[in-house]
């Protein structure tokens, strides 16, 4: 996908350069034009796309009670539950970004909006114990709960501070993040016969109780480090690391470590 982005941006960038070359001298060139005889400049508006890999992680522990309450709906009195715990995994993501830079000598300050499609689900499970009120007391019951959180996407609004070093511009970012998740909780109560169960007793099928919370929004912050590399007068590449934290996403603590590469056009 990044290769297609690069090809498209390079074609547009070449066309823009060629068009600028046909203009009279007093119309060609500006404070944002990068050429071989002058240092690269980074001021101006830009937009582009990126792809990358990440390690999203979710701490489900604070939602253990929410799953336990579902078990109460299944007719369990005085239930206790083991903690749901933590889960993490690797995931691909892609998206786009747009921003604006202002430059004073070597210092570059800017603001950037960033969108990322993740679509990664993580699941934690636990066991629930208690006194089962309904049903045949001569049957044995076992109960288990689970919660799945699917990180759909997230966006950031970041401040950037960098330093122009020839064709490179290393930078740091910090800003706000907003994310979207689907959260699903499930409790299963299973009955089974024991030695004390009278012959002919009908064992009921497992009882399943679910709760679905779709398109839930959470808010947090993001910080990162990266470097932009000038390829043409109005085309640059990017490599970046970003950390995103959602402290309280409906009781979940979610975070992501992301690395990505991208390309952008600058005007």
C-alpha cells in the first residue's frame, strides 16, 4: 500500500515541479520550495498516508466486576470472580495525516491531525464461583466469563516540534487521542449431573448471557518521535514511533506502541 502511495505522490510531485518550471522567474519559487542549491524547507501545508505495525494492549482488570454482574443475571448469588487480567498482541494499521509547519531558521513547529485504522480484537477470560439459586440443587454448575474489546480506529491531534538538518527533520510530537471500540461481555453457566443426581433428571442446556457495547468512544493522549526525509521539492518520507494511551476506556486501560512509515506532499 505504501508503494502505491509513493508512486502516486511522486507523480503529483513531479507534475507540480514541471508546472512550476514553466512559470516566469518572478512566479517560480517561494519560501517553501526545496531545490538542490538551497537547504530543505519544511514550512507549509502537507498531507499523506502511512502504514505500520503496532502492539495494542488492554488491561481488563477493572471490568471484572461488570462481567461478574452478568453472572448475577444468570441466577448466581454471592458470586466471586478471578480477575480478567491483561492481553496484548501485534497488529497492522494504516491511515493518513495532514498538517501545517512553520519554520524559523532551523526550528520547525507544527500541528498535525492523524487517523489510524486498527481493527484488532483482544479477549480476556475468568472463572466465576458462587451459590446457584435456580435449577436442581443436585446438579453441579460451572461458570466462566469473558470480555472482548475490538479496537476499531483512533485519531490524534498533535503538536510537532522539529529541527531542520539538511534533508532530514527529526521531530517529537505530543497531543490528544480519541479512539473507538466494540466491547462484548459474555457469561456461560453450565450444568452437569453428579453422583447425587436422581436418574432421569433433565440437565438444562448452558445458559449464555451477553452484553454488547458497540462504537464506544474513549479519550487519551499520544506522544512520539520521528524523522522526515526530503525526496523532492514537495515530497517527503517519514519514519515514526508513537505511544498512545487511553486511561479509562469504559473501565478498560488501553495502550498502543506503533511504528510506521509514510509519505506526503507539501505545498
